[in-house]
């Protein structure tokens, strides 16, 4: 299609397109407070799940927000608020959780959820990891005869080192 025909087609579409569509697209009405997605952090000693909302949350009201969240199975989780996220830390690996958020969960501006929210999360095995203890310096073998290695689920990575696998 040449440039002239494209221009004519664009002009025709602009002429027949109803003006009400522009109002729908450029609406000034803000979206109601709602849940948007989850973020999972399973890289540390205890996994954490964050519920992300489309409105800011007030960190000083963390305990009030936590009162509107039910975690099953019940565990001592550590709630934390950061910007638009409400996070539950201190969870356990190899556990399936059900999270229920009551409609009383409020944004920083006082808006509440339109209805209850139910989510599920499952954390599998803790990922295998190797970390060097100390300041992270590895010295040449002439200076140090041994390197202290700290592992988690070391049997999964035992093939990389000499010696038998001895679980901690």
C-alpha cells in the first residue's frame, strides 16, 4: 500500500471513529484499589511472598493490614510493607500456603478492596547453594591449605567436590 492510500485510510478511520471512544481511553477516573500480582523471594533462608497492589500502602499501618490477612497453615510470619507491596516473610520451604485477604485491607488513601482475595503459594525444596564464609576472599593454595565452604542441601552439589556427602 503506498503512502497516499495509507493517508486516505487513516483519514477515513478518523472520520468514522466515534468520539466517545476517545473519552473511554482517556478516562480521568482512577482505578479502584485492587490486587495486581505476587512476587516470590525464595532465595534466602526463609521464603517470602509479596502481594502487590495498584495503590500505595502505609508502612506505619503494617499491623492493621496484617490483621486483614489470614495465612493457612498458621505460622509465625513476619509482615512487611514497602510501597505498593505487602510481604509475608519467615515462611517455610516444602509448604503450600493459602492466603486470604479480607475486604478491610486498606490503601494509604483509605480505599478498600472490592471483595475478598484468596491466593495459593507453594514453596518447594530450598535451592542448593554454596557460599564462602568470611569476607569472601579465596587465597592461593600455597598460603591456605583449606577453604571453608558453607552449603545448604550439600548432597545435591557433592559431585563437585572430593569426599563423601555428609548432610548437616
